[in-house]
C-alpha cells in the first residue's frame, strides 16, 4: 500500500514538473487570452484528478486493511485518524488542498461543504437524476478570488457496497454506537449503493 502511495506521489510530481503557467499580464484587457486559458484549465484538472486518485486510493487501502485486521469498529478509528493525515500529505506534496465534503456529512468540520461546493453537489445530484454516471461527474473552474486566481475542482464519490457497513441504512448497533460516540451529529448514514456519497474537492491558489 505504502509503495503504491509513494509511486502515486512520484507520478504526480513527474506529471507536474517543468510546466510554467503562462501569466496574464495585460491588466487593461477584460478578456483573458482565449488560447491559453483552456489549456491551463486542462492541465490543472489533470493535476487535480491525479491528486484525488492518490488520496482516494490511499484512503480505500487504509480502510480495507483496517477492516480486515480489526473489523469495522477498528476501521472507524483508522478512518478518523488517517483521512486528515493522507489529505495533508497529498496536499503538501502537490501544493493544493484536497478534501472530501458531503451534503450529509459525518465530520462536522472538514466534511461540510461551503457555498460553491454545496452548489456543485446539488448540481451533481441533478445530473445524476438526468442519467449521467456518478463515476464521470466532475466540475472545474478558474475563479478570481481577492485579486488572485483560484482553481476549483470537484469529483463525485459514489456509494459502493463496501461503504454501507458505516454509511448504509442497516448499520449494525455496535458500529452505530461507536459512530455516535465520535460523531454525535453524524448525518452520513442511510445511503444506498449507487447514491452520491459526496465529492472530492481540490482547491489550488495560483501565483
Ligand atoms: C469503517 C467505517 C467506514 C467505512 C466502511 C466507510 N467510511 Fe466513510 N467515513 C467513515 C468515518 C469515520 C468518516 C469520518 C472521517 C473524518 O472524521 O474525517 C467518514 C467520512 C467519509 C467522507 C467525508 C465526508 C463526511 O461525511 O464527513 C466521505 C465522502 C466518505 N466517508 C465516503 C465513504 C465511501 C465512498 C466509502 C466506501 C468506499 C466509505 N466512506 C466507507 C467511516 C467509514
């Protein structure tokens, strides 16, 4: 698992090395150079997708290992401890911020979406209803924030069968008790396989 993670990070670094971001220097023009903007966005999206792949892959591996070695109660603690740790490692390595949010969140601090993230999550739900596959739902935007460019990226997280032990509608009493101890305001149960569980978020501040 560790090896995979390191490999993932290495390929991230390779993927992002040597590319200079073209700067918009003409402050008198209202329209950014059309030729460079989409290319930047594509490269940034690629970087965001890679960061999410590393983060998501490591999380899942941690979860599976913890479930196998000590069952779901043990895995709850592993998830609580490891999720922020892995997020920080990937974020620092990539100079961006990666996280997970949900409209029905478990972690009352890190899991809560802000305004634009809430809009995107609602949009993902609407696109799902219209028949789009959850696996392919992404959002990306370059915005101006306090005079600086900010790249925003989100990717939908589908609920899989293995998630139901801790996020489903028939969570065992023992798991429920542990979850209530750690997360008294938990909103993240009652999901079915194929539901939108939430989304990965990547935010990158551009120089
Ligand atoms: C062993 C129990 C367990 C399993 C299985 C599990 N989770 Fe979680 N999940 C948790 C815990 C605990 C947290 C809170 C972590 C934290 O405090 O950061 C969480 C948080 C999350 C969050 C962050 C947003 C929020 O609600 O706070 C997402 C998204 C998520 N889980 C998705 C999944 C998906 C998708 C799966 C299946 C692939 C899954 N989980 C399987 C226990 C579990």
